[in-house]
């Protein structure tokens, strides 16, 4: 099951409120780190879901369909690690 995007959005709203409240910089950085980790977890869960369904189905079909999906996934992974 994928993490809920609302959880990530909630963390971002919390960060925004902290900025508005002129929260201490170190506390902001801590919250920023939590937002970053939540986004990374969401992205990895999406990737895992994609590999387990779309890529798996494309490999069953084979040929250029599989090649295209694997290339697409490879590009997505490259964007995640940049």
C-alpha cells in the first residue's frame, strides 16, 4: 500500500507554519529533513509498485514493450538519485 500523499502534504504545511511562526532554524531543518524523507519514501513506494505491476506485465508481453518500460523505469530511477 502506498503512503498517503496527504501525510507528505501535512508535513509541508507544518513546515510552512513553522516558517510563518519564525521557528528556530535548526528546528526548521529538522522538519525539512522529515519532509524530504517522507517524499523519498513515497517515491520509493511508487517505484516499487510500478516495478511490481507495470514492469512485470511488460516483461510478460516481452519485446519492445518490455524494453520501453524498462528504459522508462531506468530513467525514473536516475531522476530519483540525482
